[in-house]
C-alpha cells in the first residue's frame, strides 16, 4: 500500500553514494545495484534501510520491494531512508555492539528495557569482542532482553533495537553461534 516516493541516502561504501528519490515498489536489489552501483570493495553482506534502528536485510532478500508492509514482513523498515551497506569484513558481533552502544547512549531512561537492557546487550557483545564468546546462558538473557525491548518499550528506540537484534540473530545465526558457548 506504500505509494509515492522516498528519498534514500546511500552510504559511502557504495560506488555511487548520495541522495536518491525513488518510487516505492523498487526492489532493494535495484537500490543496491542500479542506484548504488554495488560496493566499492568487498562482497556485500547486508544492508540496513532506515537507519540503525531497523532490521538487517541479507542479500537473499534483496528482491523485496521498498514499501512499509513489504519490509515489515522481513523484519526491516523504511525508517528515515538511510541505506547502510556493509561487507564481509564487518563482524556482526561488532555491529550489534555498535548499535546497542548507540541505543544505550540515546536512551532517555524512562523504560527499564532501554535503560538497562540495551547497555547489558552492549556489554555482552563487548565481552564477545574481547574474548570471542560468552557462556551459553548469556544467549538466553540476550533473547529475554530483546523480547522485553520489543514488548514493553515506550518508544521507537527500544522497538527498533529489538527489530535490529531479531534480524541479526535470525539472518546471521551461523556467524553468531560461536559467540555463545
């Protein structure tokens, strides 16, 4: 049901970064390959459309059309239209750490999941980056925090963090599995 156009901002990893006005209905693949020209270097591992508080879209879902309903079906969103690409050199654990560090910093502190949960996930992934793993029980805690963010956050910050985490855990599970032993 998305109609009209949307301004997208493609990040600096694209061969043709910049601002583009596109019609809703264009595919993510057309955005990445036709408008962006692919990546300058490396193999594309995924994109985030709508900024860091949106779900990650892996390459196998690039035929999804740009639209509110279409992206919601795959756990992503249109958001503000920032298209952030990342390549095979990007660690998903590092990306999760970075996004949750941002979320913890930006939290207004009114709801517990954001105030405490986002910082807890950030610290878990900081430990993963330092040691390579955390105990398996931390995976359950992480899932519980993400669920609380999704169900009880008072604003879009917490629900956006949950959407991001769900997509990272779903689409990059194989890469994240060794992080929990």
